[in-house]
C-alpha cells in the first residue's frame, strides 16, 4: 500500500515536499517513482529512484527524489514550482527485478495528492 501526502496550494516559485509511505517489509527491493496527471492530460512520468535517479526533462534541476528505506518512504522535493506543475501526483512502485525504463512497469499505485500552483 502506498499513501501520498504533502500536496497543497502554492504560489509559483514556491516549494512543496511530497511524501509517500509504503507498507511492507521489502520496501528496499522496490523501484519507486512519481508520476502526475493534470486535468485532461495523460499521466506522465516525473521522477524515479532505482539504482540511480531519473527525471523528466520538465522537472530536471527543480525536483529531487529521495528515499529512506529505514522509514519505508520516498519523497519528492519540488522547488521553483510553475503553474504547469499543477496536477495530481502519484507514488508508484515496481519490483526491482523489472527490466524496463524508469517510467515503465509500475504495478502499485497510491491514491494521489493534489498539487496546485497559482500564478
């Protein structure tokens, strides 16, 4: 089970930190990712932490993904937010053995947390 938190309303240029709490005792064996879906748009990849970290070009240099295996959490620090970052953000997980790109093959999803960036 994945539960996101930390969404909210922020002005452009501001920051938010999203967190995702995972249940289970094998969290460290899972690749973790963040995705987002804006109204009327398809869900898109934002960031992933596998052996390395990966970012969508649109967030590179502004967002940072990290994980704490001792606490079973993955976070997304979002800085310099833009109105186009507004979306529902989803945490996702896949077994570490999956051979796929950083934005593919996720089996487990959270319920999402809404981020709204005002201009």
